[in-house]
C-alpha cells in the first residue's frame, strides 16, 4: 500500500491505465456483478494502493478513486451501473455496492462509414453527446429527488454517448468540429425534453427565457423535464397574466436600441438558470482515452490486420511530415504494448486485453489482435444512441449552424442512418434560435451565391398565388421568420428569348422608396425554377434596416415597459426604440407577427410590467392561461 509523506494513502498508478484495468475486470466478469472488494482485489493499481480494504480509511480512499474512474469512463460512453449486493455473508461487506458494465438489452449496431463522411459524423456526434450528457444529468437529479431505494439499479434512461462509435468509425476523434457549431452548442448549456406534435424533442437552450420562447413559438408544446424548467416556465405564465395596460404615449424622444445607453445600470438579481451545463464531449483526449478508442476498435476487428502507419493516422492524426509520421507509429506501438502487459511481479495485470501476433508486428509493422475478454460487446453504438445520432445528422443537414458544403453530405448520411432505425424509435433535437430552414432555403441560397435568377410561385398576403422572375439578393431572419429580399427589376432582355416571361411580373410602384425590391417569406414560396441570365445582373445594395421596413408596411405598433433599466433582452430588438420610463424603460417597435410578440413578452414576463396595445395584451393573457391549462391536463 502506497503512503504519502504525511502518512495518508496515495493512489499508485505507474502506467496511467487503471481505467483500462477496471474495464477489463468488469468485461471479463460480465454479466456477473462484482462488489467493491472484488474490484479492489482484481485491479492491480487499486490492490497496490488500498489492499484488501481492511479498514475504513482504505474503503473511503478506494471509493473516492473508483467513482472518479467510473465517472471518466461514463463521460466517454462506457457506463458502469451499480446496485446493492445480495448479502451472502458478512465477509462480503454489507456496506459495499456491486457493479457491472451497462450494455443494454439490445446488441450494438455496427455500420461501415466512408472516410468522407467522418467530418459530418464527428459534428453530429458532438451535438448528440452534448444533448445526451445534459439530459442524463437532468434525469439523475430527478431520480435522486424521488429518493429511490438504494437497492434499485441506477441506470440512466437516456442514450449513453457511445465511445464505441470510434470502434466502427476510426479517425472520428481526430476530426475538427466547425467553430460555429461549437460556439452555438456552448452557448446553449442546458437541455430540456419538450413534447410537441406527439413527439419528444431534446431542446438545447441558453436560459429559462430562451426555453420559454421556444415553447411558445411551438403551439401545443409542453416541457416534460427537468422539473426546474417546468417550474420556471410556469412562473413566466403567471407573471404574464398580471400584465398591465400600456399607453402609446412618450415622455421623451425614443432613441434606437443601438444608441440607447442608460445613465446607470443597477446590479440585477436574475433567476437561477435551470438544468446543468453541457459537458464538452470527448474528442481527442489523453493517452488513456486514445488507448480506450484503440482497444474498442481492435475488439471490433478481431483477427484482422492493420498497419501501424494506418492506425497512427486514425488515432493520433494525419502527420505533417516524416518526423510526425514516425512519432505517430511509435505512439501506437507503445499503446499496443500497454494493452497486453505483464505486471512488475510477473503476474498478469488486469489490462491483458489481447493476444497479438508479435512476429508480424515486429517484422512487418502489422497489428493483429485476438482474445478481447468480451470487449467486443462495447464496440458499435446502441439503437437508442443511433436514433439520437441520426436526429443530429438530420438537424445539421437543414440548419444554418453547418457550412453550406457540408449539408449535402449530412443529408446523404441521414438517409442511410434513417433506414436502420425502427419505426417509432426516432429521437429529435433542436437548438433554440436555430429553427430548421424552409424547404426552399438551399435553392434560394445557391441562386444568391451563383448569381442566378428564380422563377418562383408564392402566396401573397391576400392568399393569392403569384408568379415572378426575381434576382434573390439576401436571406435574413426577423421575428423567427426567414425572409428573402429579391430584386424584381429583371427585364425580358436579361434572359433568353425562348424563356416564358411571367405575365404577372409587376411594374415598379412609384409609391415605394425602392420600387424594384420586395421581401418574401420563404415559407410562402412554392414551386421555383432556376433561370440562367444571359449576362450578369447588377443588383443595387440596400441596407437590411430598409429591407425590414418593406415587410412591416402593415405592422402593428406595440410597446412594453420593463421593471428596471438595462435589461439585456432589449438588445435583441435592433429595430426598436427606447426611452426611460419610471424605474424601467419603455420600448417601442413595429411588429410584423403578432404571435411572435405575444411569445416574446410572455417569455420575458418576469421583467415586463406592462404591454400594449390592448388587443395584444389580451392575446398574451389568454395564451398564458391556455398554456397553464395544458399543465393541468398532463398531470
């Protein structure tokens, strides 16, 4: 037993591989449960440090180290479930829990991925792991709140992120994740399960106001868990019922949000954010992490031959030069040796995972492994995680968080993964503020990029179907709706003579400031065809602020008053104007969508005291009461 200089117990881990020992011991024993004492005896690093757990100090030191190692394995997708042991005798120690690997009831799924699919797969895995890790934390807290009996196995009810994905997609851990995706996911640190349209969606969100906005923008949606998120949403609904009327007068001249600076901003006590911070998913990791990935890969390909150079590129990374290449080969060779070692005293260590053809390895640099102690059970991914991974791929194929050139690859990968999911097993996810794009988004975006024209049919505000030939210029989002700014000044001479020019092509209106411009909701665009102009079309540049003015010609003047100055959510309204008003501020804006304004005010109801006009205030109160009634129906 190792001792520190102060006489306290010191954990001994000469090779930094005790997590691998734990995994080997539990895998070789599966499906049997092992008690804490049995694990301490069989894992050499524990045995060296804590002996037979004969005293209370040894038990406490072992428990702390084992739970730390268990948490690390769980974070990488290898879950260890626990229960109280069956008391066969006092010698087993009645205060010991027992443990075994959590493998689930269904076998792992193994899919062959192509090298070109790995970047998208890595991004989807990052998103899926971020959501599932946080959901798992939420559910564990709920279990603790219910105070389950100690003899109940604590098995997470959400898909456990599968490190086994590396075993069927070697090289996944060396892929880079798009910076924009990382930024968006890190900002949405919490996850709730929301039921909408009969399906459950994992929603990643920034704070309670953000989640409330998402729910209110999806009529009929109900927050299922965590309970903190449910309670927080109810508080906003109850606050909205108390909204006071707000007149449309002004005491001073309102100024644009971007130019408004309160004289003083007092410290504000914000509501505690619900949920738990998402854990940044494992990607490259330490030496032990890399060996775990290599170990699972070899266990999934027993008897197959792999060159050291190929394994180095997959698990260390693509070399920059010859020196890097040799260094990567040496690293993998060392990892292979660590996976089949003999301890210092000549006894077999817990990490005797594989038998290798050493002659083949030394003479030709080829790795061939056999005898994996049953670790092949961990290779691949569970059906539950495949469902969440597929949902992530689908989301990335239709969301602006991914680069344009990656979406087609994501769509292709989704079609293949979706065919492997059983009907009714689909899981879906969403990131607040990043709704899936309308079906025509990609076509309009490509036309803007390539300078092409669009012959499109769309529905106008009166419900009539119109047809126009336009040059799309910009896509923007306002009040949660996608808009396209299009230039309608295309003439017959701009296209080939055999083109059927639309009869409904409008003549420019002299009443508009920019008569040859129009803004259209992408959701209202129906059939469209790409038209190649006979020469490049020069489109005049117009500021986005002016584009919005055209889409709110029939907008509703609205106002709201905050409870104090400096509320940060006002900055999310770039077209609003603000003025001081008592202890708070009065915000004036022209609203395109009444339903959006209703959702916005209810979501921030804890910080808003009055709203106007009266018609919208009445709608808010009615909506808040309706949402509260949904909770009563679901009790």
